[in-house]
C-alpha cells in the first residue's frame, strides 16, 4: 500500500471511529478528493512504498478509546501540516482540509492531553524544588495508579466470571 492509501485508511478509521460517516461526510467524495491529492503529490512514485507505514502501524498500538483520541488528534494535526503548503485553490484540497479541521475540533481533548504529555517531558527533574514537590506527591500518585490497576483487574475478573470461555 502507498502512503496515500494508508492516509485514506487512517482518515476512514478516524471518521468512522468518531461517528462522522453519517450525513456530514460523503466518504466516496472524500476518496475522489484523496485520489486527486495523490496525483498532486505524485504518490505513485516507487519510493512511497518503501519502508513501513507512517500512521497505521502506530495506531495499532493504541487500544483504549481515550488513548486513540490522543494519537488520532496528533495524526489529524500532521495531515493539516502536510496540507498547509498545498494549493488551496483546488476544491479537493479545501474539502479534505475542511473535514480534517472539523475532526480536529472534535478531537480537541486529545490535543490538550498530548500537550500535557509534552509538558511533562519538559519538567526539569534535576531541579531540587521539582524533586521535593514530586516526592511530596508520590503517595497520591501511587494511590491513583493502584486505583487504576485494581479497577482494570476487577473489570477483567468480572468479564471472566461472565464469559463461559
């Protein structure tokens, strides 16, 4: 599969996942628009098929709905960046961009969570004040982690009791 075929696949997953396939989205029209975009990008060149997929492989590692919202919000943002420098006078580019902007709005909570994760990586853990604050919060963090893992175990054991596998 080419990058653009993967792109359509990812875009389809995003739209289906968030219920945008109803009246507001004509997936067949979007397919035509993406085919035109493929021509704009010369996606039939042989180097497109080299290597691994860009987005679809990463999507498979995310299983929970909230996790998927985070990664999908970032993928939609990447597509919008790709389209920033394209010819906006072309109708197919405008159609795809509009749909992506609409999706981005519906995924705004995922973007906020991603920003929070980025902020976490910027924390200066060598700073003594941050270390003191972090140690102060350690028990609470471990409690929340315990709550999360115990609720997961509880759901799993409830499922096993119900399932006659």
